[in-house]
């Protein structure tokens, strides 16, 4: 039997607090989503000024990173090389989500939407760095 680590509620709060701090420090109006390794939503926060669409995109990006076990940026790159990948059900081919890795295993992901995609990823990484 295998054992695996999971994100505890306190971990989710720490990630969210650090990601929010990065966004607020840069005056970025974004939505931040945290999911478990199966892509199930654990937390979602839409900061003041973030558009309604960001509250849908952030979880979708996070789910893509969790299920794919890699940054969503790689799927965006894949889609530009192979347009047919855009038809892959359940994957959002947009940069801005990063998996949470512990002991070599993906245990969740953080997705962000609202600013330039590389800055979305920067916010996600700042949140994960808090662990």
C-alpha cells in the first residue's frame, strides 16, 4: 500500500495568503484558485477589481496543472505547436498555474488569472513558496 501527502487546510491558507500578498503588493486584480491532486477546488479568492471571468479561469488553470502534473504553461506551448490539443477535454491551455510538489509527488496546484500570464504564474509560485 502506498501513502501520499495531501494539502492540509492550514497549507491552503498559507498558500492563499502568500499568493494574495504577491498580487496586492503589485496591485494586480486577480482570482487565485487552489486545488488538490485530483483537480478538486480547495480554495478560491477573487480580489477586488478582478473580472468575473477570472473566477472561472483560475480553477481551470489549476485543474490543468494538477491533473497534468506540470505547469499549465507547457500546455499552452503544446497547443501552439499542435492546435489539435485544444480539443483535449478538461485542459485549459493558458499559462498561470503551477503544481504543488512534495517529496516528488504532485499534491495540488495553484492557478491564477487576471494579469499577464507570466505574472499569474509568478503569483502562483509565490504562494507555493510559502510552504
